[in-house]
C-alpha cells in the first residue's frame, strides 16, 4: 500500500509580477494554473521517488477532476480512494512578487467530510497494509480521529504537517500521537507561544529539543527557509541541516516536498538527520520553476527501499 496520504486537492491560480510588485497598483506579469493542495503535492512528491503512495481525497466531478486523477495515475499514485463530487476541490488564488514570494492570497477550502465516509467504508482496507500515514493535522477533527483510530488499530506511524497552525494549536492531543510533526519557524512560534524570528539554527534546535519534551511530542522538525531545518526528538537528540543553494523562482510547494522527504526517510528507516537531508534535496528541486514540479528520482538514490507492486 505504500505511504497513505490523506487530505484535500486544490487548483492553484498564481500570478507572478515581472517587475517590482506595487501593492496598490497594476502589476504586469504572468498567470498560471496548477494542480495543488498540500496533501496532493505530498502524494505526487512521494510518487516521484517511485514509492507508490495511496491518496485518499476528493476531486470535482468534472473534466478538471478527471485530469487530476489521470496525472496522479501517471505518477503511479494509487487513486482508488479518491471520490468524485461536486465542489470536491478547493481553490487557492495567490499573487507573487518578482522574487517569488507570496504577497497576497485567498483560499477557498473544500468540505472534506466525505473523506470520513471513505474511511468508514474502507478504512481497514486502506490502513491494514500501509507503510505509514501522512496527514494535515488541521483538517476536519472527526477525520483526524478516525485516522488515529486506524493508526492505533494497525500500529502505523502518523506523520503530520499543517496548513493552519491556529487550528493545530487546539489539537495538541493529536500532535502527541504523531511519530513526527513538521512545521515552519513561524508556525513553531505559534505552537509554543514564542518569537523565533531572530534565532539561529543552533539556537532553534536547542529550543526545540526542550519544548517538545514539555509538549510531549515525540519528534519534530522545523524548517527555517534559507537557513535550512532543525530537528529534535523526545530523547534529547537534536541537530540542523543546511539549505541547498538554488535560484528561487517560486517557493510554493517547498514545504510540502520537504515534508514528503522527511516522511519517506523516517518511514523507511532513516535517522532524523538523514530524513531532513532527503527533504532538503526534494524541496530545493521544486522552487526553481513556476510549476513546482519535483523531478523523478529512484528510491535507491536516497537509500530507500522500493515499494513492490
């Protein structure tokens, strides 16, 4: 079954300013449309390392939804548990400045309740042979409850990332059940009610090692943009991994690719440092084009075990 990824699909509409962005003015540029969504991105990134994930999600019941499923199929994602529904997908509208950073965005989230129905009907089939589970911890609470029910039933590790940290903060009991939680520096500050903006990677790693003990989170990774990422576990181990130097076009999807790398690494026996290095390599490949596409790799390039058909 590979890694089971659960979450939403979005269509991303992205406008890029080709000159210095003027917030109150008209900005000349280009507009592109891509398949998106944190969980969809993660599933595709895992598939691009030939590890054949299973994706549990929803798409629109139209040609656009079918196009998304066909693309995932081509990437060798198991799409058996994707349900077609009216308004099954969300939409993300974003504007980027000439340096590739988001300066404005609006998001329309889909109703994910039908995913709960999929889990009710086919949960045992989905989770029994899973290698691990990857999920956005801030999706519908009832869905998260069902995921952890099956994770505990079949003793599967759950790896979590977040889209909305204000929601995740209210779910500390779920975070304590995860095998690893991944977020960025700002989100970590929200979680622990502190300001980490000026911290160096070394300082951040030491702080993280202390904070996860009191929070009772077993393992956690915090990304720090151009400064790389830091990690810590509840046994007192911690460290940092530097970012790779690349020419940035669009940072969208970098965090998703990083999480996919960490999830793959930990699922298939790598250390925290090794998993973060895999995530760093993957994230560096998706920010060099406006399509945010992770190139194809073989699992052996990362020392990972291929998933058999």
